[in-house]
C-alpha cells in the first residue's frame, strides 16, 4: 500500500517553460518541501488560535497574584 498521493495543479505555460530551463532543480522535491512547510505553518496557526480561544474560556476570575499569595500563605501555615 502506498503512503503517497498525487496532487495535480495547473500552472501558466510561461512558468512551466521557465522551470524546464532550470533542469538542474528537482522541482518535485522543492514543491513538496514548500507544501510541507506551508501546511505545518497553517497547522501551527490553527493550534495557536484554538489555544487562545481555550485560554479565554478558562480565564480565572481571580488574579494570579491572589492565587500565589494564597498558595504561599497555605505553605506557611503547614
């Protein structure tokens, strides 16, 4: 079973001609790398947006300084 798939795109003929003039470049590998990087960046953007949303939903009513003070006081009493 193959773990690869074919994704086909159309490009302007002029661009294809220019690419063919640069035969020393492995276009398939270059395009694959660019796509992988692009997809990774988009995935990170989505995860960051989701994390920001979750953080807003989880925002505590009490400030961090109050929570820290309570924790320190509890340890001092123990």
